[in-house]
C-alpha cells in the first residue's frame, strides 16, 4: 500500500467531519474536481500540515478548479 492512500482516506474523513458532509458527497465532490489527484501530487507538502490547513487548501483548490 502506498503512503498516499492512508493520507487520502484521512483527508476525506477530515473534510467530511469539518464540512458535515456524507462520505459519498465528499467523494463526489473530490471526483468532480480531481481532488484525489491533487492530494496525491502534493502529498509531500500536505501531510506535514494540520487538519484545518488541509481542509482550507482543498477548498481553495476546488474553488480554483471551478474558476477554470
């Protein structure tokens, strides 16, 4: 198992908890905006940050994807 997979699961759960969403809703959102790929690509930077930073960073990434 890659080191990124457990971190991805952690990010999904943390996002779900902080946003009050279902796991299915989070995965649909992450799929729509390629968030899983983003987390995988920036694992080295994201895994050393805190919960709030990760969720805020994901929100900023999603907003940037909506704008493009």
